[in-house]
C-alpha cells in the first residue's frame, strides 16, 4: 500500500523524541555540530536566529538545569552537546557541565542576534577558534541542516548536488512533511482504520514517553503547580486528561530532564496530540489498539495543519494544530464517523483560532489545558452531530479548506504579529 508507506514515513519523520523546548534545543544542536566541525576550542560564537526562535527560546527552562534561554543552551552545548543526539543534544547534562556552561556565559563569548530578514525557522551558528571558523545553518525545521562549512570550504549545501552532509539531519527528507497536503482527512482516517498495527509500534513508545512526564508533573512540585491545580479539582476523565497534559507541559517547560515525543516539530504539540487520547481512552476502557490508531490520526492531522501553517507561526500551534489533531483523534477514539471527525476539526478551529503564540514558557501549560478543554468540547459536539456552520467566519466548505483559511489568516493577516509580540517581550529585558 503505497499511501500507507508514505504516511508511515511522514509520521516517523515528524514524531520524534525531544528533550526540552525544541527552539533552544535546535540552537544547541547547531552549536554542537559547528563545534564538531571546528574540531578545536571555541573562542567565540555568533548565533543569528529568526524572530520565532528568539521568541520561543527567551524564557524557557533548559533541561536538567535551573537556567533559561538560548545563550545558556548554546553554552551548555559547547560543553556537552553531541549532534548525533539531535533534539536530545543536551541529555548528558551534569552539575559540572552546568558550572562550566555558566563560566562560558559569564565570559560573554556568545553573541545572539535577531536576523530580521529571516523567515519561518532560521538558525545560523558561526564558531571561531584560534585560526579556524565553522558555520552551520538550519532552516524550516528544527534539525534540518542546510549548510555547513569550515573556513572557506563548503562541506554541505542543500542547493548544491554532490556535497555531502555528514550530520545526521533531516536535510534530504525535509520536504516529506509537505507531502501530507496531497491527502484528504478521509485518507488519513482510512489510514488509521487499516494500517497494520505493527507499523505503529513507535506510537505506543510516544504514549509511554509522554505519560511518564505527565505523571512526574502531577507527582512532583514543578513550575507553579498548574497541572496539580487542575488535577485536584478533576471530577471526570476529561478533566483528568486536561490536568495530565498541563502537568506534562509544566514539567517540560520547567526543564525537567525527561524527553517527550514531539509532533510536527514541537514537544508541546506532542503532549496535546497524545496525552488526552491516552488518558481518556484508558479511562473509558477503550482497547489499546484503538487508542494507538487514534493517536496516530491525531499526529497526522497535527502534521497536516502544520504543513499549511509553517513550522513556527504567530498562532499557538498547541491550540490550532495539535488541538485540532487532538479533537479529531478523540472523535475517532469514541467511535465517530468520518463526518463527525471532520466536524470536530471545524468546531475546533471555530473556537480556538485566535490563540496567539507569545513564546515558550511555563504559561504554555495553561494554554495546552485550554486546547484540551476545547478539543474535548469540539469532539463531544461533533459526536452529537453539532457542527459550527461552514459559512461562519473563516470556516470553509470542507475541513481541509478550513485549515487553508486558518493558514492564510496566520501567514498573511498576522504578518506583523510576531514582531509586535517580540517587541513587547524584549521591552521587559531592557
């Protein structure tokens, strides 16, 4: 089944483990690769990023530490970073490495600047030694290295056939996620129905991984206690799903040293796409196979939305991408028809499309809880054949058209939103 094979490839490409927030993680990955290319002590480091990377990396916790932000992540990567780990690049953190990274931060050899011309996701790292210089560029997705050089020699350029990319990156497979645009939501539901279960073993791995950090968030004192607050007042399986998702995000945003299974380039997307379905499915004694297939559909719908929205956007992807995926997955989980699954997508977009992204931080745990709440409501309405009319607002005559309209609002209508949000955030640093 050719289409099944492609969708499995897309899932495996877009559903991956990530340690900590993916934006500082991506910078740390680029730094590790530049350090390895240099092959000598880094005397200075120049990092240029787009506004979305800067926005998402400013205030988020770095895994295994009490520190925050891109500069510390880069410094830690100079100490322990290994590019082979990709988005788990900082997983070998120790107390000694934290102290060494703090010394690097204090030495001020790292310079972080905003490239105002860069679009979507962009990271450029230049590492300078005594006599040598290495450069690494990432574009469009978090581990997609498109350029490498040492001194004046180009080692890899994605635009030049024949150059060899030594890094284990997505470079040769970056476009695969966009191939999902060739599918309809009916196709994705058919895939969830019929794909051989043995091809979805990694989906269960992601459920286990994300539930592990969710349980940590509920049981330990992390962040501000947002997840625990919701858990203490949870009186049904739906509110417990909200609590566990918020707790997992809070643990992750606090820098807890556990990986999560990401979705479409985001750890928090992965939490929203997976945890509510796992918690509700288990609580309702739904067979494990159905839960796995529902999570697979949730991931695919999330990836579909992100393929139109872009990797990073002015709108909160946890709500308008993973939240949409979650709504579809929940509807499928509870026996919804194709019409009802697609209706839940429209319901979700009608309700949550205005949520903005103002960076990665502890407060994201509250946003993911809002997304889960809305996804549950969108699904319950759809299961009762209650659909927001297609002539409402930005909704389209099909669920696919609704997603395209949402992307148009985000990319064209909110063209200056990210810059304005970043200006407000930077004012607090002055």
